[in-house]
C-alpha cells in the first residue's frame, strides 16, 4: 500500500474543522435568521464538502483530469438545478379549495 505524503496531523486538523462546522450548523438551527438560516447552513455544508473533497478524497494532489471531471460534474449539477428552479418558478400555483 502506498504511503500517504501528508502527516496525520493534517487529517486530524481537517477532522476538527469538520466537527466545528457540524457544531456551527447545529447552532445556526437555533437562531432565527429568517431566510438566512438556509443560506448559512448551505454555506457551512459547502465549505465542509470542499474540505472533504480536497483532503480526504485527495483531490488536491490528483491529476488534472480528475479535477476536470469534478469541475464538469459540478457544472452539470448547476445546469440541472437551474433547469429545476426555472420549472418550479414558472409554474402557476393554484390554491386548494
């Protein structure tokens, strides 16, 4: 098995940051920020996802092709979300009754 180039301290540091992010997400749920509750929670989740991808999935040290695939898949995800939101926002909603 190949030896990892990073020291274990890096992984422990990233793990601690992820735990702090989890705690912050939990605390944001208790504050009334209005519409910004969702924005804050998704922002924290995005930072945590980037940390996991860069360090635990070794995307930081991977070849350029792997980075291109990740960027392409994120681009495709944003296209799908944009199409879904355009469909959702263009529908005429009827109230029941």
